[in-house]
């Protein structure tokens, strides 16, 4: 490979690393070309880029971006999934692909921001609910005290209204409540 080609590849990997919120390193040995194509399509549909990388060039690019913590993952054949949209999508898509297809693809580990994370931590990320579900849960938790306060404040008024309604029915049904007929004069 020529020096210019290497420089271009380093720049491309550097850009990918800088823009990614989560980088997942995988060992792709044992995947057929068709399986690799299917995996790339699923990842692309999820907004994740997946590239086979040269370890030495990736290490140089990682050093330039301050993400040299990725070095332990760069042993043997390596393909990397670059999750730019959020911190969870790449992990979810890869783990779902492995589980559904029983693929030979293995997750080596990853880089969350600048922190090295293990395969188990990536699987934990994959189990997190979506961002929308988490936001809905937080909003529900924020709304709960207000709803409880509203219930507590409206309870005495509802009780008073119930007592008044009961008294009205009691007065309507009692014979003493009927107006006495006035004698005609």
C-alpha cells in the first residue's frame, strides 16, 4: 500500500473515531461474504458504519484523536462498528444480529467516548431501552408527584361533594321534605 493511500485511510479512520459515540471492535473470522453483506446492511439501516480496519493504521488514527485506549482491541482481524447516532444503536444491532443468526461474529470490546469497555458492558448497553422509552419513564416519574398532590388536594373537595349529594338525596326522599299542601282561601 502506498504512503498516500495509508494517509487517506488513517484520515478516514480518524474521522470515524472522532465522530463516533460508540465504537465496537469485532472479530469477523468465520463470516461468509454474504453474511458480512447482510450485517453491513442491517448496521447501515440502523445508522452505523461497519469497516474492516488495519490495526496499525487504526492505532495511528486513535492516537491522533486521543482514543488510544482502543489499542488492546486491535489484535487479529478487526472490523469496527462506528455508532454516531447514539451510544446504544451499534451495540443493539450487533448483539441482535449475533443472537438472531447465531453468527460466528465475536465482539472484542468497544470504546465509549474515550473509555474502553468490555464485551459484557456492550451487551448491557444493548439491553437498555430506547431513548424514547427512557425519556417517557423520566417524564412519568416527574409527573407522579404532581398527580399525587392533585389527588391529595382534590380528595377533601370530592368528599364534601359526596356528602352534599348524599344529603340532597336524603332530603328529596324523605316525606317531611315534601311541601305541605296549602289550604285554598
